[in-house]
């Protein structure tokens, strides 16, 4: 009789159950794995054979059996080393070396040659799938047990090696289920840069506050050394703490990517990602084989900082247009498509020209007009149109730089932003909307929540004509104005809110 145990396959950010069937036939020894397995899965037969032998069981190589392992369903690509433990247990069960009931258990783990278990990625989505599919127990490597135990309603058993796994399944060893309280991982975030450290740049700080409050994208242009990078690094310090739903969403992405820390299985600090400008499109957007989340998904519910944005490859920048609009990215392949969440705040920084001193009152620009135009054209109009807030960050005055006066601390700013976000969340919940921030509003929500008076309409009409702004820019002005009103605690969008929102558009759209 063939044995059957259950494991898990990761497709995109989700997991689905895999049946691991093991059949033995008396014959010359052979070991084959079928079911659309990749190289890492195919190599499992060597790891499994050595682990079984070194754990004190009869090695498959001495069994004089033809061993066939089927990973079903066969049309799903099986990747990685997470099937090792399930294959080994399936063989031990099929060969009669142990007797246990595998029906309601998900088994995942990589085996070393001596039978010890190594951690694998994608445990959190596996635990979520196991709970949703009605499995009662998930057996994982000890190092993955805290991550799996974040999901209530399923028993998590962490094992150190193959021998311990068999002993537990046979009822000879009593292993206590791993239990983790979400609260023990909700540590106070640690920020590397506080807004109080940034002297001057009051307009830029105000723009950053608005961007954080409404989840708006922002681009800063100015000479080198003006504080653009420092402002971007200070952004996480003014963002409100992540709630449990946001934390689990982000942790799921990092789990699949294999980026979770051993001592911190839950992501509680908002991500801050700053990829280098030579990063490929797949690294930024996501992709590869198998498709994995890129930097924009690793920035989910946090910040993506693109320093010196004109230096990024044109195709990389243009590929940002869809996720900036939709809040997710779909990676299409011949065997299916994968959708990854990408709701992040984009902070971009650039110099006004190649030398960085165009319009600088203190240093002469050495660039020709053609060089300046060519440099500024590296960011296309359609991409710039999708960035809500566009500001200039001038050189800091010497007196401000050398003065002892410090700026407002991030904690005070964060409190205002927290209040503004609570206003937004309450508004959207009352309206039956499934969004969190003003930046996520689409046209129906804009019409519903961004009503303005006639004087404000006239003001915005003039701005559209004089600055040649697009219809998209018009809607983004309204969303930014809504955020400014929320920061002010105003239920209605006033003319001064519209006026401030307009000043954050440079009028460079095409």
C-alpha cells in the first residue's frame, strides 16, 4: 500500500496542499520523484536517503525496492527543499518502519544528511493555508515554529530532526505545541533618524507630514547636500505603528522571500527599502523563476526610497506606473500569473541637473541647456503625473545649519499623523470602503469625499490652465487637499487646503 502525507507548495504569496505519495515495489533499487519537480526537489532523494540512514532507519538504498514519490497535483511546479521531511516520513511509513496517522497534518522541512532539520521559507502562508483547509497540525523545523504559531486555530509542532518527528508521530515522544503571543513581538520601533535632527527645510517637512498622513507619493528635487536623503530616512519615524493586519500582510511577503529574522518572526516596523539605481526590473517589480516579490512588495505598507531617481533604468521607472496606480503588481508567466501587494509610499530624490546646481544661488551650474533637458526628461511625464507631491528642496542656509535650534520631534508629528489616519479609517469604514488612506481613493470615492466650494473650484480651474495639469493631477490635488483637511481636523475641504495642495504640483507633466 502506498503511503500519503501532506506538504505545501508556495505559489506567489499563497500556499496550497501537496499530497506526497510514496510507493514501493520489489525490484532493483531506484528512487524517482515525479510531479513537476525542480532540481532542488529532485535532489531530495539523496538528502532523504542519507538522513534516513543516519537517523537509524533502513536506508532506501538497501531496501531493494523501486521507490516512486508522486507530488500531486502534478501540474503545479514543485520548488525548493521543503518537501524533504514529508518524503522521508512517507517512505518510513510505506516501508513499515513506523505506523502513524498523517491525515490531518501538514509537514514541511529541509533535511540535512545527518537527519537534522533546517528552516525553510514560506511557513506563514503555509500555516494560514493549513488552518483554512481544515488541517489540525503543522509540523515544521524548530526554527520555523514561532512563525507558524502566529496563526491561531492550528497546533504547531517544531521538531529538531527526522528521528524526533517519527517519535512524535508514533506517540512515543510528547512535544508541546509552540505558542506565540502576538504581543511579545510588538516591540517599540527603533528609528535611525528623527525629524528633530533636520534643520531648516520646513516646507519639505510639511510635505513629508502630508505624504505620511495620506500615504501619498513624493518627489524631492534640489542640490546635493540639501537633506533629501535625510528627510527620506526620517519618514518611517513619523509613520503610525502597523496594526496586526498590516503586520501579517508584510510578514507574509518577507516569509516567502526568506527574509524573516529568526528572533523576530513578525514584521512590526514599517519597511524602508532603498535599492541601488542599477537594480533590474525584476529586482524592483518582482519576477524571476519562480516569481518572487520585488522591492516594491517588500516596501508594502512602508517606504520605497529611490535616491537619484534619474539614474535608474528607464524600463524600471516605467514599470512603476501600474503599481503606483493600483497598489499591486501582477507578474504574468506562461504557466500563470502572480499578484503581489505593493501599497507603499514612494519617496524619490533627484538633482535638478547632472552637476546638481541648476538654479542654485550659491554655485554656478556647469551643465549646458541640452544636458539639463536630457537629464530632466529621464523621468517621464506619465510617471511624474502619478506622484502626488512634487517639491523643491533648496540648500540649507548657513545660519540655520549652524544654529542650535532643533526641529519638531518625530513623536509629535507622528501623533498628528495618527489622528489624521484614524479620521480617514473611520470615514472609509462608515462608507463601506475597503481602503485605509486618502491616496487609495479612486474616482467614485473622490467625488464622494472631496466636495469643494465654488471659490475652490475656480482656484483649481486656474491652476489646471496655467500649469497645464492633467485630469489625473486634478484628482491627486483633491486627494492631497483631503489629507491636509484631515490633518487640520476639518470635515470640509477649505480653499486654503486646495491652495496648499496646488503648490505641491510643479506643472511638469506631459
